[in-house]
């Protein structure tokens, strides 16, 4: 199995970067964009586009809207992405809105733990 960039998803990723959700925008502009370890937003990984990706920590962050019909799809995506040695961290919109400082701290802890490995 080879991880490749899927060119047909490039346009969709660019569109998602321009049209981030309110919660994705907050996480990006208020924390991840200036984080000392580089994160990319709306990154194409194989056949999926992930919300945020940190290559150095092998970490994917997904901001979930809480749609009940997306649970099975999210599990399939997580399993596929995990096959590449990436850790998927799921954060709900509610967490971003109600406890932003704790979300930022959890991300920082996950990054620090992953880069020490």
C-alpha cells in the first residue's frame, strides 16, 4: 500500500481551506497557525482530506460537527489513516466552542508525546 497525493482532491482541499467551519477557523487562526511545529490545513492524505495534519508528530486532527450519520464513515477514515502510522485526534465542535483552552492543551500534549517517540 502506497500513500500518494490524489490530484483530483486538490481542488476540493483548496475549497475547504477557503470555506472552513467556524470551529476549524478558530482552531487554525487562534492556535495551530502559529504553533511552533508546522501544521497544514485541509491536507490530502491518500483518498481523504483531513482537517489538520502535522507531519513531524504524525498527527491528524479532525474537527467533528457531531452528525450521527457520519460516525461509521469517520471510523472507516480513521482506520485507513491509522494504517500509515498516523494518529487521528477527533475534537468536537462543541469542545472547540466551550473549552478552547483545554482543546489547545490536549493538542499540545499529543504533539509533544508523538515527537518524543
